[in-house]
């Protein structure tokens, strides 16, 4: 079965692969979550989001300004839905699964931000995601300037200057490098970041089968990326699929960087030793 066939029921993910617009990011995130929860149904999560929108519709309509709308949104999400960050979440796959974040209120910056975006946009509040260094945030343009919201820190609202200063403190990057990153992220960039988070987490746990599933998605989204092809080849081997890995590693050797060839050749020999067709 090809990778595309494996994800045949993931309609929103395949729209990203085809580079289509107007992707439903909530559903795309749930499609990813289903990789780790094969019996997952989307309806409970979608109903919870619709319920939040319904409860907020009247208060938001009566708000007198953009900042009043934003404050109402943040108050509801943090106090009513109890959405909050938790440092332990960075080591926990379920905090990257949108349905579990909605259920528990605990998440990492990008999954919490996605809930903010989903509810806000349904209410007509044009919040967008920002793939900032080390920390995903959301952005809102107001009549008084752009503000940034950190869903992980209880919906903390910052001016552009405050956001740059804070990111400088946590990353130690020069502010001149940070400022260009504070722009709206595309749907593809949001999902790629979610997938890379999961890939890193599964890799640190040596859960190679789960990491391989994630890397299949990344390779489909970035078909011209040598790095993603190489990582797919190596994770295919680690996931116990040496026959498939032989072909993938061989292709990487043909186009790979010279400094990587010894390592790739070593992995190719390993794959051949483990593959029945070479024994």
C-alpha cells in the first residue's frame, strides 16, 4: 500500500498534499491524532468547538471593541474550557492530539493555539497562527496595532515589542532574526510544525513505528525535500521494514550529500542484512 493510499480517508490532509486552499485545520489535526488513536471519532471534538462558539456568539456580538472581543474569548477559553499549557505536555503525545487537548484542557502551544483559532474564526475574530521560534502563538490585527496571544500561558496578550522581547529571552536569538518570523503561518506550515513536534517526541521515545507514520506524512507534504526523504528512509528501517528501506536508502545515496554517504551506506548494509530477500 502506498503512503497516499494509507491516508486515503484523510481528506483534509490530502488537500494539503495537493496544495489546495481553505483546509479545515481542526479536521486535519484530528486526522493526525487518529494515527495514534485508530478508533477516534471526530464528532465529540467538533461538537465541543461548536458549543463554545454558540455560547460566545452573543457576548462577542455585544462587545464594544476588538480588544473586548479578544478578552472575552481568552477569558472563556481559559476559565470555562480550562485551556492551559503544561510543561509535562512536551513529553506526552496526547497533548499533540487535538481531541485530547479539548477533553483535558492540557496542551502544547500549537494545539492550544489551534483551538483558539478555530473558535475565534467562527466568531468572526480573524486570529491567525504564527510559527515563531520555539513557541507557536496567535496573532490579531487591531485598530491599535498587532497583538500576540500565547495560549500556553493562559492566553497572555502581548504587543509586537513585548512578543519579540519575550521570544528573545526564551530563544536567545537576535531580535532581528525573530521579527521576520512573526507573520501568519499557512495551513501547511501549521500542520508541518505539528508533525515535526510529534516526530521529535516519538524519536526521543524510540517509538520508531509512530515516528515512521509521522514521517510518511511529512514526506508527502514536502516531496522535494531531501531531508524528509532521508528521514523516511532511516525511519522505515528502524520501524522494522528493511525491504522498503533498501529502496529508499538507495535513492538517497544517489542524490545525497557527500558527507552523509558513509552513514547511508552503513544503513543500507544493515537493511540488506535484515531483509529476507538478501538472505
